[in-house]
């Protein structure tokens, strides 16, 4: 697959795991296909499954606000996608075999977009991108390098909705790190 459109078409017809049985539609990703900055979440929720777009529910509204306030851009200036392309039932965490089934799609998305900086949102995205078993609490607060990308792990916005001000403050700090990483990558 040479383009994101070709890859999206392949994803739409995917039946590689049980998540395909319960989806309304796949949620491939959205934004600038040549973005220097990519946000990766874990998987679609109910609203994302309905609309076919990532981060359009309450978590997405918070994420959009934080991106605007801390990075000074809107989502059309970056790219947003998820590890899994179909909604896990009842918004449960994706299972290891579901992540494995979708992982080639995300890996190819990242190859095609070739971002300078990846912000991972939560444990699943962070573990996938950094290829680690470490959790988000230990990995956030720093910039990591993986496969030529600078990676900034942060909490998933749904954690901020549940966890309140301290989590939002931590996310803000991580987005400032992402902005600094973008600036550093641009000067290389």
C-alpha cells in the first residue's frame, strides 16, 4: 500500500480480529497526511465508531482544547489515529491479539506520514510505539526516540476527564514537551 487512501481501504475491509464483527465502521485516522506531529490513541469509542473519525467525543474535545492552547494549532495541522481501528465492545481495553491484528496498519500509517514527533495517548499507544511493557506513568515526562521519531508519551484524555486537574496539568506539560521536540526536530 503506497498511500494512506489505499491503506484506509484495506482497513475498511479488514476482518482479522473479533472487533470487525461489532463495528459500525472503521476509524482510520484524520488530519494532514504529511504532518510533522502525529497523535496516537488506543482505539475508537462509541462516538468515533458512529462517525468514523478519531477523538470526536468528550475526550477528543478536551484533546482539541489542549492542542490549541499548548501547541497553538488545530487538528488539521497534525494527524490523529489509534492503535486499533475498530471499537472494542463497551469501550473495554483492546486485547493483545486485537492490537497485534491492527499493528501493521498503524506501523504503515506512521511510515507513510513520517512524522518527526509522535505523541502517544495512554498505555496502549505508548507501549506499541515504544515497544515496551512500561506504563505511561513511568514513561511520561520525557522525550524518547524510536525508529527516527521523537516520542512524547502522555495520558489519554479520558484519564484527564476522570482524574481531573492534576492529569490535565501533566498533559499540558507533555504537550509543551512535544512542541519543544518539534522545534528541535526542525532544527536538525
